[in-house]
């Protein structure tokens, strides 16, 4: 089977090896998404794509000569529209149809926001601000992959203008390019250490990757730094392939946030481009027909593969499908990509009629409005296939209304999470996101006792440990000193607060690892270290014991009553797999029982419990409440009671669950 590839430039100028490099990039991404445990560094395919885009786009502007006229800008953007819009519209509308059929209102509302953002080519900015511990897992976002397309299109808007300014400037253009490149690369390194989500999703820290391809285009165009001897070209090409294959195989998920590592595949892709199409690997491997074929369908393949994988996992109860299912999904994605390329992309892309651009832009507007309608209508809760299931789906939503009283009346964009039942709380709940969900049930309990209760802190991924910094697998420190320690010191100093309740997902922090077989809980290695201490100097267990001891001593010394809450059992699976709620499902049976084995739970928490007991045994005045007593019997720890979900995911209580455990243990609070 062959693919008839139409080229917008002459056969003489076309480099088949670039198509082969595209094939490596898309295969790395697709296989990483389908089999992340096997190809752990496949995400570097995105970096390769950005280098290729930089090379090709810069080549367009430099040849035959660097002219920046209005007509040329118009022609450039018309070609980009005809290149990108057809496949994006097809996959976008197809994904919207599936989403309308199977997603819950809260899920469809989020999907709609992403669809609208995708139509404006700003999804990377939306995902950047959504990134976080309490965010929905990646696999539940069928349009998450559009983030890289957003970065690429933003580059299309920025790069030609930047090139025009640099080339027309009185300053040395090479110095100008070097300064911009170094600034972007430096921003990538800096943000990767402090704000990895910004380093990943923002276009500016990615600009240097495009510019690397652009510099290769300039080198090839001016025949400078290009290997002159065949053996030199072969060596450069081999080096490039090694610098791509090694990170794809040996990098691990999370290293993408450590900016310096991105340089490896970028240099690799640049070497392959610079080596030229006559280098042995470029000519005999990358230019081979199968590689060129895959490269030709790489764009629609990228667009199709992630929504298919995402929807299949959603319909599989949020659990990772069996390997054979994922293989079938990739085969379907390839078939759809080929069909899209032949029947949609090429006929529209090479249609010379001027009306096609207007039609494409109108269709994109319709897609954006469709997404906006899904978002603003709160996920279309009156859909016939969803209406009868709304009660169950509503139980999986969690949120609290703002309470602008007490500390919560202060501006709080980057500060601790804050809620209160009144202006003068005497009881404060502190901890990570598990404190947030437990607070829901504690409100009613303390209201019955005539006490006002507040949640202060409760920041995602921040346990209530004074002067302890939390660094997740991406290198982000989660701002726990600002959101946790500062909040704790304020509470300690407030004489009006009589009692403090501490809770968090303890085993996550002492072991450094999540629990279970759902993708959203593959946290990687979390690290605890004390303020001013070098990360990794002491094990998490030592830092946890010291931090908890320091926290309890400070609270007790200030005269507070302290209650330490042993957290709920982690289920290890998403609660949605227990509910027969979707109109379409891949599995006929729901999870029975909806529970984790008591033995497995105790094995998971044994080491953490021993550390807690070590600390609390020396402080007998600290009251203890064990939430597992309300959720476990001798055999199981349950995720549902009376057909009502007690969790909203695999480890956070629902409103129902929070009220249930607090009511069950009311005499202990």
C-alpha cells in the first residue's frame, strides 16, 4: 500500500528523511501514550516535532530570499490554515460527538472548555493553569494532546515577526538570534526548577526548540556548518540518532520538567537535519518508504491517537485497558489517520479555490462555539442518555462555596485554601487536599456542637508539617512553605483558635509513591526535605518524623488541643469503576466488591503507621481518630455504602463519604 503524497514544493527540494524524522517523533509519542511503562521517554517526540517545525517554517521564510511582505504573510497563513484546520476539525467534531454520548456533565463541561480553547489554539495556556495535584488525570482529558499544537501555532504567529525584526535590525542578526535563543533556553531551565507546568506548557520556554530547527534551516540555506565529507555527515547523523533513541528509551516520565534534559533530543534532531539527506541513516533508514509513509500521516495520527486512548480508558472505568486493547486502538488510529490524510487533508490542502479558507475558518468558529456551549451549559445535564444518571454523577463532584469571612476575606490567589462556617472559628482543619474533603463532613458535626470550624491550609500535596518542602516528580516544590507552613504559624499565633485537626495522605509522603493501578496515581517519586536543606539529603521518613514532631510540639506549646486523623484507605482504583453509569462501557460488569482488601490496605500503611505511632506515643495528649474504622471491616475497606459513592476518585472522600465517616466517628471528634 502506498500513499500518494502531494508536495507544496518541488521533488528536488523535498527531503524524505525529514518525513522519516517525523515518523520517529510521532511513533515515540504514540507508543509512550499507549505503553508508558515500556517506552518511558517517548514524550521527547514533542521536542523533535518542534525542531522539525522550526526547520521547515524558517526554510519557507528564508527561501528564495527573506522577504517579509504583506502578501507573503497572507500566503503563509493561508497555507497553515489549509494544513492544520481540516484534520483538526474532523477529529474535534468526532471527539465532541463521542463526548456528548458518554461523558458526565462535569466531564463534558471540561471537554467543552478544552474544545473551545483548541479552536483558538490556546489549549496549552488552559492546561497550564489547570495543572495540579487535585486536577483531573491526564487520561480523562481527550483533548490534552492539543497543547503542543497550541504552542506550534503560537510559534507560527511569533516567529516570522521575530525573524523580520532581527533581520532588519541594525544589530548583528546572529547575535540577536543567539540572545533570543539563550533567553528562551534559560527561561526553560529556570521555570523547570520553580514552575514546571509553565516550562512545559508556555510557548516562550519552548521557543528555543523551534529556533534550533530555525538555525539548522539557516545553516543549510547558507551552506554553513554543513558536513562536507560523507563520513562526517554519517557520524553527525549517527550521533543525532543516538541522542534521540537513548532518551526515548532511558528517560522517565517527569524528566521533561527538568529543562536541561530537553536539550538532548533537540540536539539529536538538529544533528540529523544538519547531516543532510545523503548521510547513510538519513538515506537508507529515514528515507525508507515505511518511514516516509508514517511521516506523511504523522499529523492526523497525532490528532487521532490520544482521543481514542482517552475515551477507551474512560469507558474502561478509568483503568488502563489491556495491552491488546491498546494495540487495537493504535491500529484504528493509523487507519483513521491514513483516511483523513487521503480523503480530507490532501484534497483541501491543495485546493486552489480561495473559498476553502473561509469555509475552514467558519467551521472552526462553529467548533469553538460548540465547545463554549458545552462549557457554559454545565455539560448539558439534560441529555437523554445522561438525565437518569445525574444523581450518581453529582455524587462524584466536589466543591465548597466561598466564605469571605475570617482569614478567608483576604485576597488569596497564591495562599492557603480557606473556608469557614463563621467569622469566629475556634476549630481549624489543616492538611493537604484530604483535609479539604474531610472538612465537608466536619462542618455539620461542629455546627451541631455549636462551634464554628474552618479549613485553613488544605493545599494540594502539602501535608501539615512545619518547615517541610514537598517536591513532586516534576521537580515542583508545590509552595508548601507559603501555603502550609505560613498558615500553620498564623494559626499557632491566634489565641482564638482552640483546637487544630491535622490530616493528610500520609503514606504518599513517607513512601514517596502513589498507590494502585490507575494512571492518575503514578506520581513518581515525591521528595520531602526541610527548609534550607539540600533535597534528598535525608529520607522522607526522617523528614516526616521531624516535621510532624516539630508541628505537634509547636501547637501543644501554644495551648491548642490537637487531633491527629489517620487518613482514609486508598482504594487503588477509581470509584467510577464501581458505578454502572455510562451509556457505553467496554466492560459489562462493575467492580464487586467496591473495596480494597483490608490486608492490602494495612500492608500499604504499615510503615507509615509505625512512624506516626513513634511520634504520637511521646505526645499522649494528642487525640487520635482513625477514619478506617468507619470504612473497613475485617475483610475490606469500602468505597461505596448503600450504593452511594464514598469517594470521588481513588483516595478523596466525596461529600457523602465525608459526612458518613464523621457521623460514624462523631463520638471521637
